[in-house]
C-alpha cells in the first residue's frame, strides 16, 4: 500500500515490470509507515534499515540498525554465522542443519512452511512449445498427467534431496490453511515402470516422448536438485525431460503469463504457492485453478492454463458463501475435482529452517516472513 500523493509526485503510479528490467522511482526509493526505514541500499551488496522514529506502534524489538548482506554461497553463509560475522541466516542448507544444531553458540529454528512446491503442465496449447510430439499436446490427456504424478516419488525426494526437511503432500494447500482437507491428502500409489509404460502406450505414447522442463535454481530449497530427481524418475518410463534450470529472474520471465494474458513459454515447470495473504484455500483456487483470461482477471498464476468449468463455478461460489459448513463442503468438492484431474503434481511443503546466534531471539512464521519488529538481541 502506497501513498497516492507520493506516487503521483514521483511518477510511480504504475508498477514497473521487473521481467523487462523496468524501473521507476519506487524501485529504489522507499516510503511507508512501517517500523523501519531505509538508510542505505546498494543492490547486490547491502541494505541497511534503522528504526522509524515516527512509527505508529510501540516497538517490541531493541534493534538500532539492521544490515542485510546477500551471501550467495551456502557454505560461506554457514561459515559466517559460525564465526559470528552475521547474526542470522535464512535457508539453512539441509546438509548443514545437524552440524549447526550441535554448535553451542547457535540455535536452529525449523517448522513446516505454508508454501506448497509443485509441478505443472502446459494445458492450454494444442502443441507444446518444447516437445518432439507435434500436432498435439500429451498433457491434455489426464491419463498422461496421472502417470507423471504417480512416477514422482516424493518420499525419495524427502529422503535423498531434502535430507528429511520436507513434508510431502498430495494437496495444493498445506495444513494450517483454512480449507485443508486432511482425509483427502492421500497420494495415489506409485506406479512400477512397466505399469507406467503400458499406461503411456494406452494413451498413445508407446515410446514415451521428449519434453522441456523449467526450474529455478535460486528460488526454493534445493529446487534444481529436485528437478534433476524428477528427470531421473521419468527417464525410467521413456520420457526424456530436457531440464532448463536458471536464476529466478530469467525463470519467471520465461514461464509466467504475459501482461496481455498470453501464456509463458513453458511446457512443464516447477512453482511454489502459499496463500499467506488470506490463509484460506480460496486464494489457491482463484490464483492457480480458475480459468485465466476471464473478465475478472482471475487465474493470474495459472501458468499452464488449466480450465475446469465445474471448478470455476465452485470457486466463485466459495468466495461468496458465508455458511461455514456449506462452504467447507464446497471446498471438499472442489478439492476432489482437482485430485481426479491431475492438473498439478504437489510435491511438498518446504521446511522453514533458519539459524541464529544464541543471543538473538526471533519469531519464525509459517509463511516464511521475517518480522524484524519482534527481534531482540541480548
């Protein structure tokens, strides 16, 4: 939320499109009424905040200055924390968690995140932009989507890639979010390779097929390694996945829908979503499931263009329903609809893992936000 007068004064009424490297005054200048104000900003080097003397609330922190320093290398971050050069770090590498727990000068904070990391398909185009199959789109066949879903071993990913720091799920919404239906969070059994190959053959792809896959390498915990594991799992059934893993700016510019509503240039992709703004499943339906390009501008993050008329109607009704039992039943119906259709492959909730020096008290939230106003240093 920004002051209209400030935005008008500084010609910042329209948002800058970061995917096109656009900037406006608001890109590098701050305004607001929060507990901290910007003192210094050097992109890629450091960001310095100090308490806002005009903040409207009573501070619960005792901070006089906060310095954010980007450290790209995980091993360097961990070493800096152990040496006392930094006081806190986000995204502790799974391989280092147990070591840090044994350090008497450090404490590790961990818990499940509200974000669900998932895989998605291009379900909009009649021909994939990155595939050896011409003239049709294999992913428009729900049987093909089901095969992919049931070939991804999320428990193996948890064990070997995430080092136990994930919470596998078959739903697109996590526990703790209103609308999570526990009894429906049951993943269908894995397929044996020969079963999957037969199912692909029955769907018209006896020799499998080739497809591109887009994945970030700096957005989610172990994102590229997860995608590499998926590539290996699908290779067992004759599906050749050509993985393109790249930094988040290039990745999102490639896969997200354009301002004119046209789909991004992706066929198979990884994303993560948390309804942290509302803590309600309707946010997930509205952003990820509703048919995009409608008059209400819904489905904005429905990258693959999934469309299900029955689900659209239910989601719109859920938005307006105030009778809680009736609304819960509608949510259950909508959840069953997408589980039967396999438009996405939910993988897991990430574990939120932070580490800090013993003298720093933090409040860790499930939406992975870091509220500085509650930090105290002894």
